């Protein structure tokens, strides 16, 4: 090859390299969850902390999902605050910092929607069902829902303002029983605690709470009627908070929960599909 031809070839090669570099530099990296691979690893330009407020019944499964999201997105930290849905609505209404909110029923999420405190529309991502639960040794010998009406039986449920309490009210009405709880709790985890510490003979909790109790509590069958089954069901919505500090990454967390590994993790924990 002559010197002139060598020079032209080198110039063309250099031009191609420069064009490729410019194309790469101008193409933004998409946060995880975009495209076909929701688990692809993507790092933000600077460290990001997402604050997620979630219903108490999501504590275990969302902790796992948070770890999965962090692994898929180095540089992103997910910080959770778990409590009763009604309490979380109050916190957001009062300006508590939050990027994402996930609640245990649509009624409580509607309060945030109507107050323009969430961005866009909420997305349903899971379902659950309320069950009658007793301590593993079942000291009161509870075998049916009607046993809760017997004298001396200590029943604990969530307050009616909390999704698990509203569902308990629906179940009692559908079954035609009148129950006088000895305590009304602000979250389902508080009901579980009462059962595992011997402070209650029975309580209304979610099926996932029984499954995740390590055998400390067990469920007792509810009346097998369509009305009771429907009354016991609840759907979980998730949304980006309007005042989110990191709305783009908050949206990617919602995407992660509603598809791929997030849904698989929810199903493994006993949650049903969105309905």
C-alpha cells in the first residue's frame, strides 16, 4: 500500500471510531426496568435514595424486592417505612417525604388520588385474602368464625380505618356474625403480634401473614360462600408520590414491582395476582 493510501485508510478508520464514540456518548442509559430486560444493571449518575411507604403486610416481601432492585441498580438505595395504610395516607398528606406509596386497598389510595398527592394513576400489583388466624396451639379451641362470638374468646382485629379492619367488617357482615373485639389495631402486624404473644385467642389477618409466621399462627377456615370469599379479598395499588424527590427512579421501582422479578417474588410470598 502506498503512503497516500495508508493515510486515507487511517483517516477513515479514525473517523469511524470518533462517530461511534459520539453515538455512544449521545445515547442515554435507561434506568432498569425499561426495555425487555427489567433486571439489567444500570447505575444512576449520582447516588439515589428512594423512600417507599408501604402497607405493613408488605414488610417481608417488599424488603426482598428492595434488595433485588438495589442489586439491579447499583447506586440506588431503597429505604422503606411500613405501617398501616391509613397511617401512611396521613403521613403523606402531612408532607412526609416519600417517592413511592403502596397500600393494602384501593379505598385508602383513592384518598391520595383525590387530594392530588400521587402522580398519574395508581397501578394494582397484587391481591391478598383475609383469614381467621389463631395461635399455633389454639388455646381457645377455635374451629369456626362463629366461635368468636363465644364468651371469653379474645378476638383482635384491625381498626375499620385500616384495610385489614375494613375487610374484617365485610367478612363478619357477609357471614352474619357479630364479633366484639377486645382490641382494635392500627396495622395487621400488630394483630399478628397479639396472636404470637398470647394476648389474643383469634384475629383476622392476611393469608400471607400466616404463611410468613414460621408456624407461630395457623388459619381456621372461613365459611365457604361466595359472599365471604369476595369480602375477604383485597387489592394492592402502588403509585409514585407527586412530591417525589426522584420521580424517574420511583417510576422504575413501580415498574420493577409490577413486572418480572417483582411479581415472581410476590407470588412466592403467597400474594395473588392483581385483580
